[in-house]
């Protein structure tokens, strides 16, 4: 039963339309922030995945080079970014058969370059440097981390013009 004798008692029950709209606005802003956080998290995860892949690929060819020292000494693993991908002749898979060091190097580089091409804009290079009696090889994997269509050969701090790269020196 309603109390009509005291006019100061408010008989209002429930929410006003204004309260509902403000609550909806606050909820919408929170959801937009959560969506932005999710997008940034996915982008960072994908970049980390590409860096991990590039590191694994650099270590893969380093292991292949260690397994074929004769091919390394003959400079069969030196390849520039502009060089065409090596082609494996038909029947020379070097799996289950005996190959020469040159055939093994060609096979290794062809497989490795194919795997590097799986990265966006992926390319690679192996440079041999001789300093006195010390011979080193620098393996570099390049890719377009931000997927902007960059097709250079430089690693640098500006992601709008430079490729991301990972280098490994043996």
C-alpha cells in the first residue's frame, strides 16, 4: 500500500532511461578497449612467431653447414639475396642416397630457401668473410614483418622501408 500522507517519500522504482544509456556507454567503451587489446595481442603473437621461425631457419642452415664441411670449404653455401633459388636436379634428393658435397649444398640451400619464402617477403643470404686465417659465415634471414610490401635487402630501424632480419654468425 502506498503512503500518500508524506509527500517527501519517492515512489520511484527501477532505472531511468538516462542511467541505462550511461551504463551502456561505459560498457561499450570497455568492450572497444578489450577488442583493441585483443587485436594488439594477436599482432604481437604473430610477430613473435615470425621471429621464432626466422631464428629456427638460421639455425637449420647452420646445422646443415656443420654437417657438410667440405661444401662449406668449397664455398657452396655462399648465396646472396639476389641469387636465384638453387634447383635440385630430378632424382638428387640426397635422402637415402649418397650425394657429393656440392649436391648436398645445393639440396640444403634449395630446401632452406623454400622454407624462408614461407615468411612474408622472406629472403635470405649467407656471406663468407675471411679475416687473416679466420673464416666466418653470416647467415641472414629477411622478412616483411609488418606486411607492407617492402622488398628491400636492408635491415634497419625503420619498419616502413627496412625489412626485419635475424643474423647468425658462424
